[in-house]
């Protein structure tokens, strides 16, 4: 984190989930990943983790979701691990 600018990595993110992809929007732009690019799905008591590699994930706070069960159902229907 000390090695330079990290705009877009830290701060507010808006995530849009569709049937085809996940879109992550930040102050510096947006990234898209197809559901097939999600390698694993984990959770703990506070967060969901959508791993797009062995060391990188989209971290989704459960407190920001209106329905955790619906989120799990969407992920299960779009992934195959």
C-alpha cells in the first residue's frame, strides 16, 4: 500500500451483479468479470468473498446486502465449484 497511488483499490465501490457478469465501479473506472472468472466463494460472519484468483477477491460486506440468502442463491446459480 505504501508503494504508490492506490486509487480505485481503496475507498467506495459499487458492485452490479447481472446474470452474465460482476461490474465493480470506483472513482477511477470500472472492472468487469464474467461469472466463469470467479474461482471460489467463501464467507465468514461479516463478509462474502468472491475469489477471482488464489490471492484476489471481491469482498462484499453482508451489512450492505438486503438479503444474504438471495445473494448466495445468485452466486450458486452462476458458478460451478
